[in-house]
């Protein structure tokens, strides 16, 4: 009989737990930033919504007398009632001014405000901004460009808001470029410069705003978490 081949003993696998496992400080940092990234958008969204709700509730409460508020009958405040009242009121007001008589009233009111000193500039400026931003035909930002700013060799993103003819001695088209301060896009510089100094891009206005708001971290919708 041939001898039975005995299996060779396998070498024991040595596991160095201290070397292979991450340190507790590394795990704590990883868990902390993971929780921050997961809870941050949720918490900030809730805080922003609550700020809007509380603001509209306080604004409506300042207009409605205390005896006519629902809290006078129910005994407690209803959160969000001011926001709902504002949305319903704006919708009804929009329906009223959409007909012939409403438009006639708005035109008369605009002419009256245009005759009041100081108020005419404030009212007219606010109306132009709202018409440009909220109107379906409005073009607050027409295109996204790059310009050499603030010094030679440095470029920044800007938004073309229009053109101007206040330079009669210049044959070239002069454009107005708004440079926002990220991440807040409501403040910035307004530059008037020749069209030849503007570097045109294929970036859409939405993508340009996302680049400014996110400080360049998100360049397009597909870069957002969860986007397909």
C-alpha cells in the first residue's frame, strides 16, 4: 500500500489588530464629518423654512387685529398660518390685477408713485428688479462670461446684465457685467466694459449661479449628490 499523503500544515495568519484597524481619532473624525454632511442640509433647510414661516406669521400678525386672529378663538397660535394667508392673498391680488380694471389701476398707481419725490426712485427701482427677476420674459442675467479681474492674469466669473449707450465716443458695444460676491449673489461689483474685453463661455446662467453659490464646488446639476 502506498503511503497516505498527509496535508501540509498551513501557516497561521497573523493579524495585527493595532496595525490594521484605524485609530479611534480617525474614526471619530470620519463619523463626525459624515454626520455633518448628512444632517447639515436637513437642518439648514428646516431652519430656513422656519425663518420664512416665522417672518410671514409676524408680518400678518402685525396687520390683523388681535381679536380677529384665530388664536383668539382657539387659544393657541397656528404655525404657518401667516405664510398660507400671504400666499392666498398674493394669488387673489394677482387675479384681480390681471384683468382690464386691475391693469388700469396699476398703471394709475405707477404714475402716481412716479410723481412723488424720493419714493419714485425707490418704487421704480424695486419694480424694475422684480419684473426682471420674476417675469417670464425678464432676463436678469443674460449670459455667463469671464473677465480679467481684479488684476492682470486673474480671471473671474461674471454675468452680463445688459448694454449701455452712455459712451457716445466709443464705437464698440459697451456691456454691463455683474460680478457677485460668492456665496451671496445679491452683492458684488457692476462693471461697464467693452465687449472685446469679455470672454464668452458656454456656461448656462443656472450653472454659473451654482458655481458662485457653492464657491466652485458644484459646477453643474450632475455634480449634486444623488443626481443621476
